[in-house]
């Protein structure tokens, strides 16, 4: 029996805006310049996710949706 991959879910602009807002709130809570390596790594991870989500939103806008 062959497994099939589930179709990818593409978030709508509203979902992406909500995710971006949540990530921005979380980043403000953690801070941009944490006191320890863990906090700095977490801030960098949130920054990377924000960049990804903003790019996804820009791509949707450019495609006319």
C-alpha cells in the first residue's frame, strides 16, 4: 500500500497577518537582545519565522489575492 502526501495548506492573508502579529508579540516578550544564549537563539528563530511569514504574505499580495 502506497502512502500519499496530504495536499499542502496555503494560509490566506488573514491567517498570515495573525501569525505575524503573534510572532511580533512573542518577540517583544522575549526581547531582541536576550541575556543568555537561549534567549538570543529564540529571538533569532522568531526573527527568521517573521521574515518567512512576511515573504509569504508579500508573495500572496503579488499574485493578486
